[in-house]
C-alpha cells in the first residue's frame, strides 16, 4: 500500500499508477517517509512487471514538497501520463532541505538510472543536474537564479542546450514586495531582509537596488539554519526595522511557521513570495507565483519532451501568474489597519 526508503541510499524511485489524492511527507532526523494515498492501489512490483523496456522514466530532483509534487503529477496525468502505467518516476530529495551538498550525488543517481528527462525543482537541483549530464533533457523550476548568467541557457528565448524551464523575474518581484510593505506602513524607512546566502545572492542584490530606489534602508539577515531565524529577527527588531521581507529558499519554505511566529512576536509586518503558503502560516502578506500552476506548466514541458521536443528549442519562460494574499487576522494582531485599496486588490483575504 505504501513504501518507504531511507535516504540517501534507499530512495523512492517509482509511484504506483492511479489518480493521486494526497501525498504526505514527514522529514525525520535521518530518513523521510513518503506515503502515497491513492484511489486505486497497486504494488510497486506489479507496476514494474507490467512496464515494458521502452517505458519512459522521468526523474524528479527537489525537496519533499507534497503540494508541488501533486501538481506536477496531476499535470502529467492531464496529458495522459500515469505513473506506473505508461511512465516510471524516479524521485530523489536530500534528507533535509538545507542539505545542498547531497544534490550532486542524487543527480548522479538519476543519470545512472537512465531517466529520459529530469524535473529539477530547486536551484541546487538544476546546478547539480546540469553538471551531471549534457544530454538528458532538464526542465528547471527556479525562483532564485538567472539561468543565462548561470550558464544553463544561452538565452531565454533559445536555451540551446539540454536545459529549459521556468524562472522568476527577480528585480520586478523585489520591487513589488517593498511596494506592498510601504503601502502597509507609509512611514517605513528600514526593512530587514531574511535570506539564505547560499541561494539568495541575486534576490538580495535586486532587493537592495529596489530599496535604494524607494528610499529604504536594508538590514540583511543571513541564515543558513532555521535555528538562526529567531535570533536574526529579534536583532532586526532591536535595530528598529519596521518590516520584514523574506526571500525564497528551500530553508524558508520548509520553516514558514517558525518565521511568521518570530515576525509576529517582534511585531514585524512580513511579506514573502511563497503565496499563499506564507500568509496561511501567519505572515501578513504573500505575493508571488502560483506554484501549483507553475508545476503543471513544467509537467507540460516534460510531456512535450517525452513526445520528442528538444529542450533547447523550448524557451525559458518567466512566470506570469501571481497572487496576492492578505492575512487580516495577522494585521489585527499587529494592530495595523491595512489600506482598503490593498485589501481589495488581494486575490484572497484571510479573515
């Protein structure tokens, strides 16, 4: 009914076929358990026996994000690709989201498994897979990097190699984050920016540039471990930061509750591009790409490649669909009255 493997040596490498209803992942100290709850359950052994030698294999390298994985599989199923029936899924993820050093080894495992295409779901996954293979097609999802500057693509319109995917327009996003904070606090002059220096260099530079244009002072909060977050936010409050901007990273995504709890404790209105997850976790504002939609689009690219398209001919696309989520419950806790114009522009309001 469900199977589990210990990482990094024993990994989930195939999903049984059937419509995926829910996927729950629990991370433990040295292992994670992937539980698949399906409408129709078939054993891994039976699916393997039924798969022909020509059954395509799709690699997935990223983090244990159940929401995006579910969207990706649903996107493939809409195209007629059912895991275990007409394709096999090879899934790899590090033991913890901050274990970046494990990505090269996991990428090598996917290459050795003979996958036909790889969905690389984080910047570290893209970095590892583009180094591991120059021939296997790679579809990347990246909210933190410039693929041309990184050398993954010749241009966005014509990538030219074995990489394509979906990326965020970071300068525009950074400016929007600060704009929303200024609307919340018109007298704002100092903003703390929380990020992981291992992946957030580009976002940090873009935010600093946007802050200069808006007349704001930035206080950088660099964290490499979630245990550093409460102290960093407390220090920002001590130095009279008026708001908190949270950059995207696997570390942040997997610890949204702890970040929003610390921000609320120190009375800092906070915003993050992980929408709606950040606001759902208690953050004041979330503004960013629709992640499930993004992974469905990535599934479309994977499907096109399985049908013969070359990744170098598929343009790297900038994200276009964004959502603004406002948490009025948090606003009341912070004793803030949000502008009605901001609330009316929200795609969703949490009461």
